[in-house]
C-alpha cells in the first residue's frame, strides 16, 4: 500500500516527523535530499522509537576534536537509548547504558561463534536488531511511504518526481 503522508517541503534537511498510516506509526526522516521511514516501534522492547532524540554521527580524530556528520543520523529510543541508523534501521547501543553483568568467557577453536565486523562508515559494531524500514519517494512534491514491503535496497532519492 502506498500512502501520501506529507508534502516534501514540510521537512527541512535533518528534520523528522511521526505520521499515522492506518494503525501504523511511522517516522519520516529527511537526510539532505533523501527521505527515509522507520517503524515507530523499537525492536528492543517496543518503545516509541521515532519520538526519541535524533543526532548526527559524532566522531573524534583526537581528544577534543569532534566532527559531526549531518548525512549520518541516528535516532535513540526514548525508553532505553538503543540507537538506530536512520538510513538503514540498523541498531547501535547508545552511550550511558548501565553496566552489564560479566560472565566467564573462553576461546574455542574453529567457527563456534561469529563476531560482527565494525561498520566501515561508523566504526561501530551492529547490534542484534534492525528496525523496519519503508521505501520513500517524492511524487508531485508529496512524500509517499510504501508500506507494502520492507526496504532492503538503497533509498530512493528525494529529488525524483513522477509526472
């Protein structure tokens, strides 16, 4: 099902809005001229994900040197701080989490466990959850969210329009 949810010019770059599509609550995000949509349901424990804080990726080359990347936005669930990349829905556990209980560990030979590699763009290790994402297009300057299938490919650019 494809649903027009707002005019494209209603969101400035870096802004987002939560919209209702039937019984679904969906966060629509604008990153530069691209639009992305995430289910407003945190896979961790069901919190209102898209109502959380949105911030650009911060990286530091050295102590006291912080760079923000406005093209890489993360949303943090307001319930527990789980962070998700707005562009992919991939989870990233946020700062400030309580310490976890530690357990004994052992090294086993062979392929008993796989450790995910850090994301080359962020240097962060992907978490166990991926938020549902939806394809977003701009048609006649209206942002349209397609909820018929979960998006797995690259986002549709926000500058495409249909006649």
